[in-house]
């Protein structure tokens, strides 16, 4: 069963409402290879002096195909997000933070979106590829983040072993194939991102 917590909707973290998720139809459920968790982060109006990550909240965990579609269809579409907010889908047990032990030595592939509809489509294609274990190097993947910003929305695919170039290039090429884009994607180490102006390490 999916675990349920209140989801922040609207432009401020104070606007909290419980969002009921329809129960999947009774009968045979299609189990996934692993359990996944959706996270939500609304950074539009952080409290003064608040550290990064304090607005990040675990929202739902699931491990069946039916639960995934209930969650996606009802809630988790990036185009519904307020500005400066993020949706994350990560493997259960992994927090979408650089400090998480499984993310600390990793990095991310990043792709910008050409519009809200485009962002929703790429997001869904990526989610289905992740829960469907379509990546050959799926064990190296931590999760994906959809970020809505005033000027440019983007998707970021987080991985564990940034220094393993062959694995990261394989994941990057596969991701481009899955979401069917020809635009250039870049890969940055989380460690490098702590420094302003850090250059991308890999490109596909």
C-alpha cells in the first residue's frame, strides 16, 4: 500500500491539505522490482535562515503498477507545481540530497524543458522507465527530479558513481533514447556543484 502524508499545494508551505489517493481496483496487483518514494519540495518562500532541505518532504511510497498510476494521475504532474518547486521520485530509502550516503559520490544528468506539456511528457516517460527497470545500469540510478522555475524548467536524473564515466555515459544515452530528445544533456558531479561556475564533466 502507498503511505500517505499531506501534500503541500499552492505557493507556500503553509497551505497544507491532505490529498486522498484512490485505492487501486481490488484483485491482482502488479508488483514492481523495488519500492519507490515521491518527495515534494516547495522553496518559493523558505523561512529566513532555513537550511537547504528543510522544506523537502516525503509524500508517498509505492511498489505496484496500480499505485503508481493512481498517484501520477491524481497528483504528480510537474505542470501543476507552483514556481520554484520540485517533485522527486527516488528509490525507497534514498533521500534526494547530496548528503545521502548513496548520493554523496554521485552526480546528475540534466535536461531543460521547452514547455509545461513537454516537461510532463518527459517526466512520465522517465518515471515509467525507472519503475520498469529499463536502464541497463539501473542499480546506479538514485532517482529523478522535476524542477519548475520561473525562466526554465528542467529534469535531473541522479546517479551514484559519478566517477564511472562509462556507466554515466550509458545512462545518459539511454535516457535520451527513452525521452526521445536530440538536445544536448550534461552531467555534473554533486561535489563540483558546491562550487560556483563548475563545468559539466560529461555530455551526450
